């Protein structure tokens, strides 16, 4: 699912906060220089306290109206200095207008005004540059904090496309690689970007890899190829950006026109979420995970000894799973199976209740702690969903959400066809549509995909709340795990 572009004030909240702090610190330093640290004049203290608040309000207004953060991620040191001078000057001049209109100018020191302006420029500029350096280095070391984008184009256009998009919104995207339509050059490196797939291999690669979004730029010669790629990407739930200069007519679920550096693109996705909706969902996840982890700690006191007595070893089980758009992460559970459960899975595949082996589920699984009669501690942990509680840590980390789709294992993911990948268009969740629709009764994986796709295409905050309430009720009634 595609998160629509946010306005500058939301996209650069960190810079807004740092600018406000820098100007406030400059103001305090200047006040101390002019009036001393122990000034007890009530009138002055009241005036300057009000000005401190006014500075904060003005800074937010300037951020909204003057666009001081446009291209802040990519602009050079000299341009950044000029932008900083402009920003601080506007803020201080608006403060002068406030003093004039409120008729308090006679009480306000001119030295404070001049020093706040000059120190504010220096401090704000230094803080901005340091923060940009910190963010850039952080993203270079850990691409998992940004969205993975694959470029699809021809061999001759690849270099130009990479150059134009390599610096585009580095805080949001990183270019994973490029797919070449007209030549088989898989493995070749173009401007430090690897060719990940060529020709007909591209859709298969997208299905089995971490890909958040795809940028397609092809000329009219490849109209049929582009149409097929768009169909495949939408089937997989991958967001597509098509260069409008060469776009072909193809219906998508949700479509919007955007700018990406020098390109005007048509963006298609199966659904979108606004910045406010994404923020609310994340707040729900954080609050819910904190509450959940408190219960997890209480359960640990009782569950840990029971697990260890029946099966000595780690209390928690860690397993590699596939998350949003193919991003891998480790999921955590209270261990309900014996230590050799993964090794024994192969010999039990013939008893799998789920068709085509796309998921694994069987009655009285002998790998569960407590035996095969369905009455051991492992069965109790799974029946009451206690094993899932430690996943609140995954929710707090941001790998998962309270509501979403269940994350597949690596071997399950390797069997996915294109339309199965739609399940990965959002963060995996502790619960979801198919869990509250009778998890124990559904053994057809296609039905699971259908329910998950329906959830993604019709997602809303209200739907999440409804699913959470149904989940709590189901767990309390012991009608299957989360």
C-alpha cells in the first residue's frame, strides 16, 4: 500500500524541531549576554518569555508558508547557508513586526535582536549540516530505514535514469537495482547500481525480493511489455511509477500524478494511506504494543518455567519471516515446540491440512511440547495465543503492525505466485481478516489471499479497530489464536 506524499512540514518535522531549538537557544544566549543570568525585572522577564513563545509560533508559520526545507536533503553547503540566512531573517523580521504591533518595541533591546539574528544563523546552519550528515550516514549504513525502489528501463536509458533518481528523496528511497528490458545483462553494474534481472525474468525477481516500489521508463516500442509489467506489479500489490512522457493507458486501483525529480510520473497502487492515517495507525501500534509487552512480562513469570521443565532450552523462539514488500525480519514467539521442530517439519508435510503447502497446519502436531494428544503445555500456549504475545516487540520495533497479514516463512514465500504477493503490500500483523473469519476453519490458501487482499484494498482505521475488537473477543472465547 502506497503512503501518499506528505507536505514539507510533515516530511521535515526533524528539521523544524531543530530550527526552533536553535533559534530558542540563540535567543537565550543573547538575553544572558545583554541582561545577565540573574535579572529579576518582572516586566523584562514577561516580555522575553512571550517573545520565546512567539519565536516558536513564527518558526512553524514560516515552515508552512515559506517552504524553507525544499530540497534540503540534496542542496550543497553554500546553498544551505543562503537558505538558513533567509529563514532566520524572515523569522526575526516577523518578530519585529509583532513587537511593533503590540507596542512593546521600546522595551526590547536592539542588541538582543541583532545577536539573536546573527547567532541564530550560525547555530541553525551548523545544526542543519550536522543533522544532514548524521541522517545520510545512518541511511548509508542501514537501507532498511528507507523504501526499496527498482528501476525498469532499457539499457541505453539506464544510466540517465539512475543519475536522475539516485539523489531523489534519499531519506525515503534507496535504489535496490535496475531491470533491463532489451538486453540480458543480469549482474552487470551501471553507475554503481546492479542489474538485478533482464527481460522476462523481471516479474519473477519482483515477486521473490524486497521491493517496495517500481519506477518504469520505457518508450513506445515496449508498450506491450510495459502493460504486462504494470499488470504484474498491481497483481503483486507493488506500487508503480510510470514516466508520463511515455506512459501507456492502463487502469490501476488508485492513480495519481506526481513529480519525482525531473520526471512527471503516474503512480498506481492498490490502495493509499495519507500521512495522518499512517501516523494514527503507528500510534495505535505503539500504544498497543506497550500494553501487550506489559502482559507479556507477566505471562513470562508463569510460562517460562513451564516451557523449560517440559523442554529445556530457550524460552523464546526466533524465526526469519517475510514482511512488507518482501523485507525480511525475525519474528519472536514464546517457544511452544521442541527444539528440533524445524528439522522435523519435512517429514510431516504429507499431513499438512493447507492445500498446495503454501502454509503449514496439522492437528496434534507431534513437534508441539507436551505430546501428540493435544493437551500439553505447548498446545495450551498456542490455543490461548500466549505464544503470540512476544510479537508485540516486533510491533514496537516497526517490523509488524497490530492488524495486517500474517508473515510467511521463507519456504512458503518461495512458492508464491504473482497474485499471492499482494499479501505483502502492507506490514504483517498480529491479527487480520482471515484470523477473525475463522482461522481454524480455513485450509485453502487462496481463500486466505482473498481475505487479505480484500482487507488491503478496503483498509481504514475503523476497519483495524473492528478487527482488533473481534480478535480480543475470539481470544477470550478461545476460538483460535491471533
